[in-house]
C-alpha cells in the first residue's frame, strides 16, 4: 500500500479521491457535533460518490495539502492521532461505524448501515498520513435525521454525492432526483453482478490430501466436518496417523466461536489423546494466536496459506525462475509513467491494477491494448513494486512471470492447451526447473495467494496454436480449478486487444484494463524522467515526439514505444540534427511513412556498427527473425537468423546485432524490443514480395499471413499499399499470381486457395484506393475484369468490409454471367449493381447479411442458377416477403388514385387541389412524370386546374370493376416500382 499511496497522492483531487491537510477537529479536544457532521458528510459523499465510481474504491487521505504542486511539500503530519484515543484504529473505526448507523440508513434490512472500509496510517518522509479506503457499497447512504456540519443543518433524506465544479474541482452535493435515479440503477446493477459471483465453501480437504501425498508416512482417517450455525460452531477435523506420531488438524472458519467449538470437540470425544493438535485458521483473520494455542491446548497454529507454504510447496519456490524484483534495472521500467485506461479518465492504470490485487474474489486481470502501448511495462513495474512490498512485510508469496514468446516453441508441442498449468509446464521444460510443482499444488498455491502468475503476450499463443488453444476452457479452469474458495487467486494476462476481443466470449465477468496512448502531458513527464526541464535533450525529444504523434479524435496521442526509442536516440547522440529522409537508402521502406522513416533512421545509424550491413540487409535479418523465429532467437539459432542475408556470418556480427536499438537481448536470447516491431517486419515481408518481385512462389508462411492479416479496412494492409507503387508492373505481377491460383482452383476446390485469392484481391483494391488513381465503381469493376475476365469467373470475395462511407468496395455486375464465384462475409454484396441480365452460375454465397437500412435488389429467377445459396436463403426469403408487401401497398395506392378519376365506367377530369388532398402525392407525381396522368385545361372552363388520365390508360377502368389486372396496369406498376 505504501507505494500505491505514493502514487495516489501524486494525483489531483477528483471524484474518488479527497485530501484534507488536517483532521476535522484538533488533537486532545472533544469533537463538536458540527465537526462530526462535517466528517460524516464528506465520508458518506465518498461512499455514494458518483455513477461511474459505484464499483470502485474511494479514498479520504488526511495529511495532504492539495494546494502544493511539489509532492515533497504535500505531506503534512497528522497531529490529532498523537496521545488520542483515536490512535487505536480499531476503536476509531468502531466509533465511525456507530456514527454512520446513528445518522444514516439504507433501503436494505441490514443491521449495519456501512462498515466496508479500512483506516490505516502510513509514514511518508517521516510524516504520518491517515488513509480511509472505502470499498464499494451495495446500498446508498441516506441521511436519517438532520445533521449539522460547519456551515448549516443538512435535512433528513438528503443523499450526499461527489460532483465536479465547472473547473473540474470535486465538491460535495445533494443528489438531484435525476442523479439519484442513475445512482440507484448503477447500485442495483452492481448488486446483481455481486450476487452472481459464486461464493465457494472453504475447505482444507485438498490441502490435507496433498500433505498426505507429500508425506507418505501418514494416513488420513475419516474427516469430520461440522457447521452448527445456531451456536457458531464451525470446524473441519482431519485425524492423521503414523507410526511415529499422530496429528489432529482442526480448521476453524471465520466467525467461529473458538471456546464453543473446542468444548464441542471434547464433549463429543473427537480429539485423540495422543495426537498433536494443529490449528489452521482462515487467511487474513486477525486471531489471537496465543489465545488459540491456550484454548485448544494446541501445538501449532497456522493460517491456511502459511501452512500450505511451509509444508507443501516451499521447496518448489526456491528456484531462480521466480521474479527477483529486478525489472527496474531495465530502462523502460526506470522511466515508467503511469498510463491511463479506457476504463477511467481519472484513475491511472497502476492504481486500478493495485486496487484489483487487493480485492478478494477477483482472480483474473486482463491488460489489453495494441502493440507498443506499454502493457508489459506496466506489469513489470507493478511486479517490482509488489515484490518490494512482499519482501518488506515478509509475505510468503512468489511471482511467476511467463513470457509467451520464450515458451512458444515448447508449448506448441502440446496437443491442446487449456490450463494455466500448460504454460507453467512449458516454462519448466524450457528453463529446466528441477523441482516442478504438480498441477494440484500449483492450483492450491495460486488459490492461497502464495503464487501470482503473469502470462505476458498470450496473443502470441493464440495466434500460434489457433484451435489447439481452448481459450474458453482455459478461462473456465481459472475460475474453477484455481479459485477453490480462498478467494486470493491472482492471475494477470497481457494480450493485444484484437486477439482478446476476437477470441474471448466468456460467461465470467473478467476484469480488464485497456491501456490508452500517452497524452502530450504524459509524454513530457516521461522525458523528464531522463532529462532536465531546461535541457536541449528534452527539447529534442519533444520535437521528435510531436513529429511522430498520431491523431485521434482531434487530439495528439503518443505511443510509448516511439517515445522510448526517441529517448534512446537522443541519449546516444546528443546532436542528432534535423530530420533528413533523403539519406536513408532503401528499396523496402517508404520513408514518407512515419514508422518506416523511424526504423530506417535507426538502421541507418547502425550501418557502420554492423560491418557496413545496409539498411535493407538489416531489415532482411529482422524479417527472418519475425517470420522464421516468431521474434525470439536463441543462442543456438543465431546462425540461421542470417539465412538469405547476403553477408558473411560471423560471431562478431551477431554480437553487434545484440546491441541494435530494435533488439532486446537477455538470457542469451534475442527478441524485439517491442511487440510492434514483429508485426512491422511481418508487414514488410509481405511488402517486399510485392515490391521486389523476385519470385512468384508463394511460401506457406506467406499464404498464412495474407489470409490472417490482409483486410480491406485495417492499417496493416494500408501500410503495405503505401509502400507499393500502383502501376502496370505491380498489377501484371499480381494478376499473374492470381491466374496461377485460379488454375489451382480449377483442379481442386480449396477454401485456402479461395481465401488467398480474396486476400490478394483485397490488397489490390486497397492499393488502388491509396493511390492517386481513379477509384470509383467503374475503376474497381475494371480491375476485377482485368483479373477474372469479362464474366468474372472464379471471382472470390471473403471477409470484405469497409468503413469509409465515401469509398465502399462495390462493383457493377450488370449484364454479366458470373461463374464459379464465391462470396462470403462480403458486407456490400447487395449494394453492387445488378440488372435483369445479371446471373450467377455454380457459385457459393455465405453470410451476406445486408447492412442496416439497405434493401436487396430485385431477385429475378435467373440471378442464382445452380448456386449454393443456403447461406443467404433466409435473407432472400425475407426480402421477397418485404417486396410482396411493398408491391401490395403500391397496388392499393394506385387503385385508389384510379378510382378517384373513375366515374360512370370511365375516367373523368378531377380538380388538382382535390386530387392532391385525397391521393398519395408521391405516386401521383410519378404517374405524371411517366405520362400516365397529365394536367388538363378544359376549353370551356380555362381557369379550372384539373388532372386527367391519358387515353392510352383508360383500359385500366376494367380492373376497377372486374378486379384482376391488365397490360396497362402492369406497365404502371413497373413505373412505380
């Protein structure tokens, strides 16, 4: 908490955080009703807080002057606790609870209004700080009687909340009816969620069974479990015998009457005279150990986690594989700046992560975000802080940090991955751990809170194993196998948002943090970790950061990995000079692209250090690293890294590569400094194929990447297209590849071939879009014709989406007979152009749900001939039904108009004003436009404005009298439709 508190007091006051420089009344003085009232008003306002913070902890911190900007000047020693009865924090809390019960009520039947808070003191810079941590409430605190504060009397039934002033300073306010309704809804939703969380019965049965397995001299006799709620007698008794001595393990639950339980054990004769009595109590209970020893005449007393640690897995925790608190030696950890998340615009990620760790029944935290956003850095910083806290407080807890990249090859050997243990087992094999935990011991150690497990970069495993990674079952085991009732399980996963969002559909409420990029303020804070306020280096860093900033919702954002590289560059070379793109000689990069330029610049600076290895040859090494080694190169594989690189391999070259700014080297393993670089070089690998064009052979990894990554509306494809010159040579090269794939398709229908054709076609379409050439429906259709011929035979479009409303990927299929086509998840299929001569033959259609407010074209009989339309049959039937309903409505409106003109078996002239009042004017105007009805001037009454039905449509009269239809009426119906 101390490190957490230091981070917390750096924050400005906000809705969840209130500072007071001094306590509400002076030391050694009896508090007045007004002083108590002022405290209770502030306290209850924090408990109720606001709609967005219902589910989060709130803090009242005494001893902080928020007016001081410098942190070292903020802390003020809390005097009132000195020589005061309130220095006993247990007594202090009881007094606060009494006051809350006296002045407030809730809508529930609970006897205690609110007591779910803690009071703690901490020493910061030799000054005492008092901290109230208020956990989420399940009921609003409502003032039950008048309350006097320092200014006025607050009236009964008031509900105090926190709100922001116009200048964003927090203040206490009375909830309006509207806000009160929102608060009630939020609390109701929170209670429903909490009630759904399964409360598992605690038991030490598994612990004792594992103790017996580890100590085969013992045998377990019949356990006895008793819960007599009326007398508060709750225990589990496990008699264990051996040839040497016997032990009665007695597990005492929370809120157990110790004396009654012991008397019951004696009265029932359940304790053996010759057995030692080992008492095990719930974790975290503040029990009088000496009192328990005396009451039970016990030999030993353990908390559950202490017993398991000492007697089950202590020896397994001695391996060096566990975290040693030394992440802080890494530069990015030294310069760590707390990022913000999409979850909260006030609490930073470190605070939220720390709060989660201290909560019970919260087994899993997923930290997600795109590559280079700082997920791993946040976790490493948090783990170092936690390690320091555990060491200072002699907590028997270990931290296991598992880097997915390190174990990827090992875990890939498994048929199925569906358990945390699979990751641990892969790490144990990869690191040659001698004393390896079994699955049950690992589960118990995690559940007892003795082992925190971090799975860093789980998206690597998702991408590598695909269906062999049973993600749903993996999540289920965390909540079932690793959450056995002690409620202390803590597992952290980092994952790219795309992979997590695309693959996770769990029924559990999983805590997640989605990191946001840095603001300009955080970027400055990051650089100030290394450089002084007035230094030229800081100015340079900010200059480059601004140049490489990204724009999001009209504000600049800064990607942490770019800031880190900028800082490293400025540190290595103080005089970098102005940005010059012309000196970067490369055929693979487009230096007009920011990231290309940045990586080109770094490689350019390394040419001399790498024995004159050119930029493109360096890039080829990194492409090999990304494609062939998944971004992780062991010492044994170093030579293979330089395959297909036109240079002489040498150990010195390898040694120099280890210092490359794109590379991180630890434990004789080279990895990319950031995940972003791996995806960057995968992208460059595809770009190289289409720009260099030295081979038309499609490797398996090329096919997999094209199918997985190429989408019409993602940055990955856009980056490739921006490197490609969309000219005739590129088109001819790509069309030749597609023609070869079509020939393969003619021999054998394979979904992989179809998907590859679609991906290459999508790349062509995106390249056309990103070029300066014409990109309308005519140009896109012409591109299809150039590839698939006039009738688009074997045209394939799979997973084609696009968000740019001004440039939808649609085509003109009018007059075409399209054979052997395949359309699947093509969002704009129904918006393409069709006519009565459009026909599809022997083609497949799947998942072509039209976009909102989009109607299907007219489905004529020849449109789908000998086609597989099972995937769109419901859509077609639904549209036909809509069309029939619409036609019926139009027909009824037409008949109404013609009846208006009918008189004595023929059509007569009608006044214009009268006609427009009685008839559907939209259809009427279409009839006028199509020369069915015309404006008529009667020669005998020239001033009279009239409509009349043209003579050639008078035959429609018989439809009115005889029903049925006629040629003239059907022609009119077509006009309107």
